């Protein structure tokens, strides 16, 4: 690679922005491209819109002069490598929506030039790089593996994880040709220390889906076990803790109110959809998806059971929902089970108030803005039931236990907290000692 090397990152979300800043920190000149004008204004002002990127780190990146942002794709004329980090959602029909990839690659093709490296990082089904991306770029007349170099590298960002970041998480890379793999790997080694080469782009694409299908299936298994334990009056949390003492052959997963985020609920369905084109029905994925997607309704049923213990119906009850984001210590609401729980409770006539330190407001299914409230003794005491959905570290669990009339804990977050009438998910019929 030349000493003077310029890269571009397309898509400055939770994957692209940390990646671009890492490149700049390692000494590369990098330009971030995004079509969201508000996002670009925020970045230029040094205000991060990503929980994992501190504003001070963003300011440092901008201050080096090596990181800049734009909405103008023509800057690709002057870059040596392009990393594509755009969204890949599912349509309502549960098939992949590759429109963001397709439109981005069309822009890249306009400015593709000899020697350029192009790497797709957006999660998708095996074959996307070889088929959709390569087909578009080849229409330029340039030859892959000779004139330009194309590969796939699955993003492995875990929002809220301070231990494993883009800097120290191993980076898998597979190219359309062996030369493409070598070129793309050499590019990533310019700013990452652990790059893992695989034989081709299809393998690299399958790696991401394998990782997240593994998680989705195991979460589905433990959620189903929680449903069984609930019927059998067995504490699933105690079962898992005891099983985890085995030093081999067991990896603990934990139940909850459902799964959220962009990856775990969606990525396995990319694979399931692609498998059907090979006349293969991926039963584990479909079953896990069914179990996991049923958990919000189970939680609402559990709310009814708990309130029934004190002779109260869901309709007319005041419920404080703790935590809206899909996982602890992030502000990401994508596919969050808390939003479905919120809607189901309201449909059942409950008066629901929400608290989340990372979410000031959100929109309900009708598009109306719903503001959250601060978690205080007053808001807790004013509720008939506190429902813990997302276990943020900053929540004062002891205070909640001190002032709540009833608590339904879907994350075992009140473990070790003294007092309080706490019912846990997956532990059987409510056994309340009211305070």
C-alpha cells in the first residue's frame, strides 16, 4: 500500500462512524459519506449521534484533519479504498431489502477506477457481493481481481460493549478472487491488528449469519426453557446459574422479553430466505424466531397474572415501563421488544408511562410522540406495577424496590436488591410478599 492512502466509508451509522474514526486514528486520510444532512451537520459540529462514539473522540478525529464528511459521492474519484456500511433491513414480507446496497454500489460504480478496493460490510445473504455488487461494478468495463478488488467483511459492532470495539475485535475478510482477498486484507491491516482471511466473499458473508443465528437460536432455546420453567414453578435463572458452573460443554444464555436491534432478529432471516432458494427449510431459525417474537405477549400475560394476585385488572392500571432500548446502556430502539410490550399494554387498557435514561421520546404505532419520564420515587410510587424490560446499569434498582408496589422483572435485574414485591420472568406463579 502507498504511504499516502485515502479511504472512504459510506454510511456513518453505528458501524461506519467508528470504522472511519479508527482509520483516521491509524493515520489514514478518510472521508465519510452519508446522505443524511442532519447527521452530517451533527458530525461536523463534533456532536456524536452514536453511543459508542464519544463526542470528544469525534472532535479529536476531526481535529487531526484526516477525517471529513460529505454527501458528495464524487469524492470517490480520489480514494484508494471504499468501505460500504449502509443499512440492510427486512421488508414486511421478511425478505431482504437490498435497495440501500444497490443504490450505493451504483454511486460507487460511477467513480470506480483502476486499483480501487471496494469492501461491503453491510450484513446480507451469501452471494450478494458476487452477484449484485460485482454485476454492477463490472458494468464499468473494469475487471475484478485485475483492475479493481472487491470483498466482503462482516461488521462485528456490539453497541454498548466497551471491552470489544472495532479496534480490537478480529476482522474477517473474504474477496471475490484470491487477489481481492489479499488486497482487501492488506487495506484493513493498515488500521486493524487482527485481520482473518477466509477463502472467498461467500464464506465471509456466511460468517456473520452463522454468528447471529447461533445467538438467535440459543436465545430462542433459553426463552422456551423459561416458558417451561414458568409452568413448572422452577426458577430459570437459578437453573442457568447452576448449569454455568460446568466448566465445559455449556455456554449461558439468558431469557428476556424478546430480542431487538438490527442484527439478532433480522440476520438469521436473511439466511432462512436464501436457504429457500436452495429448496432448504431452516427449521431452527424459523422456530427460534417464533419463540423469540412471542415473548412480548408472554410478558404482557405475566403482567395480567401479577396484577390478578392483588385483584386488579390490566385495564385501568398504571404501569411504569423501565427501559425502552433493545439492550442495556444503548439508545437504539430498532426492533426493541419494549415497544411491542408498550403497545400491547395500551391495547389492553393500561395507562403506561416509560422511563429510559437514553431515550427522551419515541413514536408509537400511530406516529405520535411519547415523552419519557425521569425515574424518581414519585414516578415509581404512583404506579401500580413497575415492569423492567431493559436493565440499564444507571437505574437505581434499590430505590425502585423501596418505593414500588409491585415489580415484574424480565431481566433478573433486581437480583441482590433488598425488599420489594418482585416477580421474575420464568419462575412460575407469582409468589408475592406485598410491601
